[in-house]
C-alpha cells in the first residue's frame, strides 16, 4: 500500500475547510470518534475545486495509542452539494417572500390545528405564533362558529378539490371582527392524505 503524506492532503483542501477537517481528523486520531467523516472542498489538478466525502478509520495503533495505519476513501459529491445549494437558495428565497409578503398565510392540518403562521398573519390577527400554533384554528379565530366553520371547510375541500375560496369573519385578539377572503390550497402527504 502506498504511503500518503498528510501535508499533501492538507494543501489540497480549500482554505475555508482546513481547520474543520483537521479538527475531525484529530478527534478520530485521539479516539473521540469511531470514524473520520468529512465533507469538504479539495482542489483538482486543473485548479477547480470539487466537494468530496472523505471517510477513514484508524486500523492499527502503537502501544501509546498513536495511529499507525489508516484506511479511507474519498467520493466526489460535487453534484449533490450543487443541488443542495440550489435547493437551499430557493427555499431561502421562498421563505423570504412568505415572510415579507403582507398576506395572511397559515397552515392548518386535517384536524384544524394551526401548524404555522407567517408574520403578516400575526399582524392582522393580533396573535403571536406561539399563541396559535398547536391550537385549534377555528376555536381561536372563529370561536362563535368553530364547529360550523370546521365542517364548512371540510366540505369545501372535499367538493372543490385542491383549491377553494371562502369569505369568513375572523375575530382578532383584540375582539375586532375582520372579514377575510381565504384562498385555500390543500397539501397532501406522500400517502395522499
């Protein structure tokens, strides 16, 4: 087996990744981790950087516990990292739109429990997210008609498919009544529920 000088490997690692890679390697050498695992950038012979998933394990140690032999692999994961970065950028962009758009956006599960509420919804209703998430949407914002609205919503969703519109009078935290035109979009899980 060919011996590799770790100094050659460090030179190939992107300068922003070196410290983390060396930290993980040192932890493994000290026996603090069962395996060495790192995703980092390295420079190819043509000067381009690629992402690799490096894995290794100390096979043999001397009587003082110092590593004598290491075995490992490196796999090119550039394509996956590129896709992950694109997905994160899209998710961040969408999240920013949802946060900044002055539209009441909220999620309600099949049981009428609020799963999320965006900042504009907090401003319009007067309720903070932690006051409504995990609670019955209808009981909090439509206390006089909670049961009627739950049935109405279920009927709308069953008869109008994935999207529907409805106008309802919402009770804000301060007691003010507001007429809201809701545009409902049904989101199904992987099982079609």
